[in-house]
C-alpha cells in the first residue's frame, strides 16, 4: 500500500490550493468522560461542511490531468452533490447534478450556491435509484464523466487525505480511529492508508448497516429497507471497490448505532460544545459509549464527517433523544366523560412533569373518551410514579412511545 499512501499524500498536498486542512482538536468534555485523550477530526468544517469534496476534487483533477475537460455528472441528494458542485466552480468546468424530486429545498439551495453558474441541477425521480438511472443515462447520451460518491479508486484515494492530515497533525498515528461508514469511501481510504498503525472502528446506523451485512455475507448485499435518518451514512449497499478494501475487517470492529440514541449525542454536542453535527457526523462520537474499556487511557480520534444539518429537523432530533432517554412518553388514556375527570388526572402529575401533547375529543353517548397525551419529565424514574398513580385511580391507559406504527401515525 506504499504507492497508495504516496498518492493520498499527493492528493492532500494538491488540496491545499483549494481549502486548508481541517482541525484536529482535543475535546476536553469527551476526554474527561471516557478517561482518554479524545480528539475530533473536524470534517464538518470543510467549505462544504463534509469530507465529500476531497474525493470529488481528486477524481476531477485526475480526469483533467489526463487532458480532458468533460461535463461532470453526479446523482446525489446530499453531501456528494455539494462537494461536486464546489469543485465544478473551482475548476471552472460544467457539472450536471441529478437530485431526487423529494430533496429538501435547503440541500438544493446549498448545492446551487456552491456550484454557481458552473452547474445545472436536474430534479428527477421520487427515489434515488430513479435519479441514479437518469444521471447515468444522461452520461451515456452526451459522453459526460460520471462521478460516483464512493465506489471509485480516485474517490477513495481522495478521502484517504483525511488520514494523511491526521498523520501530519499528530506527528504519527493515534491508538484508535473511529469513523462512520456508509458506502465505504472514507473508511476504505483511511484504513488503506493507516493499515495496522491504528486500531480502526467503523460505525454505521442500525437502519443502514450495509457494511455489517456485507461482512456477514462475504460480499456486498443490498438491504431490503433503509432508514434515511442518518442520510450521510445510510446506504443500501456498500461499494464493490470499497468492500474489497474492508472485507478483512474484524466484524467486532464494525459497530451499529441506534438512531434514537444518536440523537442524544447530537443534542449533547450542540448544547455542551456548540458543535452542529448531522446524524452521520455524530456516529463516531456516539460509538464511544460502547467503547469505554477499550479506549481508556488511549489517544482516540473521532472523525466528525459532516455538519450539514437542517435546523428544521431539530424538533425531531430532540423528540427522539427525549424518548430514547426515557424522559418523554406518549400514552393513549381512557378518560371518563364526567366533570372533574381531567382534574383527577392532572393531580397525578408532579412538579417535574409537564404535558407536551394533549388531544381529546368528547364523544356523545359514550361514557369514556380517548386522550392522546405526551408527558415530559426530568427523570425517567418519574414515570413509574405516574403509572402507579394511574393504576391506583383506575385509569385505563396504553404506553405507545415505542409502538412504531402508532407513534408514526399519531405523533
């Protein structure tokens, strides 16, 4: 891999004409919590707030170094689109970016801003597979150059520049590197560069665990269903080229993270550290919760891969974090239709309890009506007291907090 290391270092040096290296910063809060020297590789601080422009830069410069200046095409609803757009403007080349019709306006607007007059955005398809097919058909039609988001050797080489920067900034390699994995471009690049010099742990969301599926099957497999909450890492199928570089990984070094738990880390990093991370960008930090004994006393680098977070999603993130932490629950309550019944219920609540949701429809010719009620409290243990009081007062109720179907429909 020495040739790969040399090429990754060359890519890293070339990038300095476009953007500065991202900071490698010790985090006192996390270091104290885990009894380790925790540093964050802040890829959320690139010009496009993710590492994706590294691979786009390297792939595009390689094409143009061969004497070509084609139209570059990609299909993406997120960070890859923004990285390609930024680089099209930098290199003054034409780019056409295909995005699903369902892409949030915030992402469309940021991509347009980064690309300026150098790019055209085409909205095609409700689902990404349709968008990808349209982009590839367009490439064949006009002879354009397609830029894959991860499954490309030049992209992998470009993402490996993260490791080259870590080596230079730290003066060597840490004991441990923790990073997210989606399609595998960043993970494959860093692992190929570092080799056995550091212990590598890869992290993916439970709802998009394509690496774990591939390791179990011995080859890339397509997941039947993907939860797109951690959209920067939730990928249906890991790349063939990236998996070739990752297939010998010990499965114990590939972890999955519950998306609701991930929300608690996003909220904590925002409230305590003032760091805005997208869900995929928080994966490496959240994984530390499962690695206390493994990392104690060690130097650990967490790659915060991106910070493209739409604050319109903040209420959802807070909601999921509260529910995971056990300080917010939803109940369907059978309320007697008589004067004073609501007051009886309210008397059950204590000074630390708050009603966050209340929907009640009085029904004629019935003795009882149904109430959807959301309760927030300061400690999960308070719910044992609330439920015991409900039982004592004879209320019939059902906890629907973790009932996925009902929660999605009603909440």
